[in-house]
C-alpha cells in the first residue's frame, strides 16, 4: 500500500517520529505517503470477513442450492443454518470431541464423541429447501469426523428397539438428492422410540413444513438430553428429545426480524413408546425450560431483551 514497507512485524515503530531528522521536503513526502497508507489500510481491514470461529465456516451454496437460502436481513457472514447462535459454543477443534462442530451446507451440528450422537442440530427451513426428491434411506457413518473419533454405525441400531431418529428430518431437505442424502449421515441420528419418532415428533415436523410452504421462514434447533442407557457399541439412548422453532412470517427474514411477539415453539418429549397418538402440543414447554435441562444458550444471537421475552412464553396456537 502506497509503496511503503511495513516494519512493525519486526518490532520497530512505524510512525511520523521516524522522520524527525529528515529534510522538510522529505518529511512532507513521508507524511503524505503515511497518510495514504493509513487510509488504504483502514479500507482494506474494514472489508475483511469475520473470522469468528463461533459461527463456523460460511457454507457456500452449491449449484443446486438457490442463493435465496442464505439471503436474509443480516449484513454479515453467519451461516443461515446457525443463525440463532451456537448453543453450546461448539468448535471444530478435535480437542472438543464432545462438543465438536460439524458444518454442512444443509445443517450445522455439535457432535458428542462419547455418546456417538449429536448434542444438537441447527437448520434453516423455507420453501426453497423443499422439492420432489425421494427419501434415500441410505444411512452412512460420518467419515468427515476427525481420525480417532468414535463413529456410530447403522448396525448399532439393529434389533435395538429404537429407530434411527433424524434430528433434521429427511423431508426437510428434498430440493436435491445431495441435500436429502446428507440427512442420513449418522452424526445427525440418535436412538428414538418408534412411537415418539412416528407419532407426535413426526406431526411436529409436518407442521413445520406446512408453515414453510406457506412462505414462512423457520430456524430450528433439535437435540436431546439425559440417558436411558446405550445400544450397539456405546450409542447413548436419550431420555428426552427437544426442539425449538423460531417462526418468521416471510421467507428471507433473519435474526434482526425477531421481535418480542415472534412465535417460538419449544417442545420436549419423552423418548418412549405409548405416545404415538399424542398431539405434539401436549409437550409444549419454554425455551428457558429446555435451557435449564441442557445448559445451552439456544437463541444467543438475539438481543438479550428479545431473547428473554420469546424464551419465557409458551406457544399456544
């Protein structure tokens, strides 16, 4: 910039004091060059993207992913699938093996290596994600996890009495085959009682897609808590499944559009049979209640006053 070699990296000071013994003309040239450098440096650094690991790498839309999926009313580089925040402060540092951040174009999750299931999965849902792709049904281990991690296998679920329960459901990603296949990666899966999975949980999933088809924008976080033992080679069976859904009236809306009266569905269901015919509304709770059980900060990107208001009220539609 301005043809000046920077010296600060070697520890010497680079400012106008270095010109004290120069001639007047040289001092003028020096000051002009320095002024130009400062202006260019300010512009250059102000245009740098955010490197905040908290949000993970920015997912880039593929050719099959409409750009509208990531365009909402936020002038930053946040991944829309984690727009409401990183609930557990997950990191893609392998040292964080029980809170390991996995970022895909279709969703973001925190993986728990000891439990071999996700802590939570976060995703955006609007009509652009919905298409005519059929369910693939091909469950596969997550080979993107770091070497040495314990990866759940589909065989862990055989004759266990539990379904391979999706956090982000297959039907939420039907715009392309690639999108749908991504939901069958085992790091998105946890043991789920059939009557939960095929009953009120599925009804809530269908309700969410209905809202998306009506042109609404949804931000969803799904997870589990507790333990009822394990299946297979140490796959934890959750005691409860929970989900939080932020509902915005128009596609393309984001964090800045969430207000104190924004509708938020918070659900916590027991991971057990005998509830297949239950209405999902039977299990309505509050975001704050789920946070108390899990220790997560589920809507951390909202301003504190808005977050508190939407987190303390129950959905009553």
